[in-house]
């Protein structure tokens, strides 16, 4: 279970031209809850505050204000325990060009303190689900960007996390590869895991998310099943909700 309450995060950045300091309120009072067996979609355009929110849940960044619980643990007090329960996929492409997927998974299994036999078995299971077995012994610099993304996904799930947080998992993937990733998320759901997936590519969400929250300029709108949101904003697609928010319409 994930419970986020009144989360705030601001950054101070220097203006490139004037050198004046500027405050960016990236996340402004976001609250939501995701239950086991549920896929929650965090949708929003670039710069909306999705990654900042997910980084705070993943304990990689401290909130300025607010509270986050993961499986009943306070992320700000019990970061290490939380990290053991959480599989996080970031948008930064981590490339380990000189490793093969199998070697990389073995290494990460060790980092995570997973028993080597169990890590091996789970690694093979994930590579099979992601249709990567044929490439399991190919050095990563010989893989396509979609294949590298799938290796990152396998890595995030290797320690069998109860909570899965995927930041833009399908961005830049072709439709077939994206489908493989979405199918795996459905499996995660059916296994009773708690899943959050962020995206700025709407069609993904109708398909797999039980509920979505629309994040715009650091605030959350919606927090309901996709159909309900369409009804509430009287639109046919979730993209149109963005257009309304951007135009300063119904909020
Ligand atoms: N480490 C950081 N330092 C300064 N500004 C940041 C940092 N991380 C994010 N931001 C800013 O916060 C806002 C939200 O960013 P982000 O959460 O990455 O949005 P999204 O993932 O929805 O595209 C943006 O204006 C971004 O430039
Ligand atoms: Mg982002």
C-alpha cells in the first residue's frame, strides 16, 4: 500500500540569463492512496511534477512537507526498509554497456542481498516475461534502447518488491515492446502488488489503470477511474483533460 499525504517539494534554481534565483514549486499539496492489486496512473505533461513525486515515494528525495507511507512504513524515517519493499524504475537510462543482462541481474541480486539461487530463478522468470531470454548473454551495448529499458525493468523487480513504481516505463518504446511491459504490469497487479505508473502518453492508461490522478503544475486533479474522469470533464479522451487544464478551464 502507498499513502501520500499533502506532499510538497520546491526547488531553487538560477535563471540562466539573469542569474537571479527562482523558486519552482514542483509538487504542491499532493495526496493519494494506492492499494494492493491496484494500478494507479500518474498522468501529466512534461514538468508537471510526476518524477519529483515518484522520487520522494522511492526515498531518493526528501519532501519539504507531507508524509509518505509504503507498506505501513514512513519513508522519511525508515528509508532503508522501504527500499527493500519497493521496485523503482527511473527515467534516467542507466547503461552498463559491458555487462550482459544476466550478469547485471546477478550483480543487482547481490546488491539487494537476494539469495543467488533465488535471484537467478527470478531473473530468468523476468527475462522470459519480457521476451529477453534470447539476449540474456549479449553485452548490453549490443541491445536496442527498448531492450535496455526492459533490462532496467527486470532489475527493478528482481528483489520481488511488494510495491512497484515505474516512471514513464513505455516512453520511447515501440507498440509491441510497450505491450510486453504493460502485460508484465498486469501480472504484477494480479500478484497483489501495489503499482504506480507515470506517463504523459494517455492511451496507455485507459487500458491498464484502475485509477488515475492527473498532475498539472504540481497539483493533483481527478484521482478516479479513467471513465469517471472523462465523464467529470465531459471529454472523450484524457488528453482533452490536459487541454482544459492548460487553458485554465475547469479545475
Ligand atoms: N533536481 C531539480 N532541481 C531543480 N528543478 C527541478 C529538479 N527536479 C525537477 N525540477 C523541476 O520541477 C518541475 C517538475 O519536474 P518533474 O517532476 O521532473 O516533472 P515530470 O516528471 O512531470 O516531467 C519542473 O519544473 C522541473 O524543471
Ligand atoms: Mg518525469
